[in-house]
């Protein structure tokens, strides 16, 4: 690896999501709407959970933190993506690129560990319901969330430093719509073996550790659910986990497809689509699949809107 101050590159050009002119206008109309829904949905969840006394359980504490992560995770990527549809060249400075890389790694890693903490919360709620409030005390929840942010920092810092140490020569066009790890490694004129090894070891550890923890949690949950005698009880228990499992599958599926597939099967168009899922679409969907479909949240939201604008027709 070479030191950053030996690099001849002071700024990068982001290639964007597509170079086909006929797709620019539809995407320009689509992504501001996605970002608007993401910001409103996640900010709305944060405000509801923060200021409503009925949503102060551990489950909603984790949902609030997930909404916080999704709001800023999307904000790190999507606004810069939208510039590609406005300017002929989407330029980002070298410090700006490294800053975006750091926060991307931080929020992506934090999302993995927050999903794991939420899986543990569901495990305790279903397998030990009588001890739920004791096991998931405010102190325990705070420790878990603090651990999430610590683990995110532990991964983001070495990734960023290792990329700062790379040498970038004349070519400054990043074939992506944001400063991601792999496109930067492909662009560098340094030997990137250590960086690639870091992606496999650190990234692989985080993905494997969180996936194994989630699988173990749901193995115990499944065993417990199968012991419930009534079909209605089983259905209710499964319904509390369905949304979480859906989000876990989409998030980890796109991450694994992007970073852990054979290099011989690399396809930039497919990688960009996968990246859109976990940087833009998932932060928009999480408030929907986790929260807006939740009866308690719907009731609280209906009452809040009713107090402001009058009762909603058909609301509970």
C-alpha cells in the first residue's frame, strides 16, 4: 500500500447508476421519491417511539435505533446518487470520498449487528416471555446498542485507513455511484492484496458472526413455536418474526452477492442493482415491514394524526 499524500488524484468522478440517457429521467423522478419516503418513514418512526409512552418497550427501542441507522445510511448515499441525474459529471473530492466510505462501512456494519440484536430480542420475547422485561432491561438494551456502534466503528476505521493508504494515479473514474470498497480497489494502482484480505477477514467475520447468531436465535424460536399447542398461537408467534426474517434475507442476500461471490462472475450492472437494494431500497422498506404494519404503531399513528387533523375514517 502507498501513502495517500503520494497520490496524484485529488478528486473522483462517480460513474453513476447507468450511462444510458433514456434511463436518466425515470431514475431522476424515482430516487427523490424513494429518499423522501425513506426520510419521512424513518424520521416518523423515531419521533413516534421517542414521544409516545405506549412504544417504550425494548422492541421499539431497537426499531427506533434501526430507523436512526436507516435514515443516515440512506443520507450518506442517495443524495450523491441523485446528482448523477443532474450534472454531466458527478465529482466528489478525495476527502469527501473517504468520508463517504467511512460512514457507508459504519452504517452497513451497524445494520448487521442491529438486526442481530433484534433477533435476540425476538428470541427472548418468544422463548422466555415471563422474563422478557427483566432480561431485556433498559440497561441491557443500552449495552446491546452501544455494542452495535462499537463494532461498526471497529470495522469502518480499518477499512477507511487502508483505503487512504492506497495510491491512485491518473484514472479517477469510479465505476459505481458511490465510494465503495471494491470499486476503489479496482481503481488503485497500488498492490491491494492486504485490502482485499481485510475485506474477506473483517467483512467475512461480521457477516458470519451475525448470521450465525440470527440462525441460532431462530432455531430456538422455531423449537419453541412448534411446542405451542394451538394453531392460532403458532400463527401469532410466527407473525412477530416474519418481517424481521424478510429484512434479514434481503439485506444479507444483497451483501453476500456483492462482496462474497467469485471474482470471475463479477458484473458491474448486477453489483449496482444489489447495492441499490441495501443502500437505498432497504432503508425505505424497513419502516414499512417492521413498523407501519404493526398494529400498535398504526394505532398510535392514527391517534396522532387524529389529534392534529381529526379522526381518520376506518381507524381503530
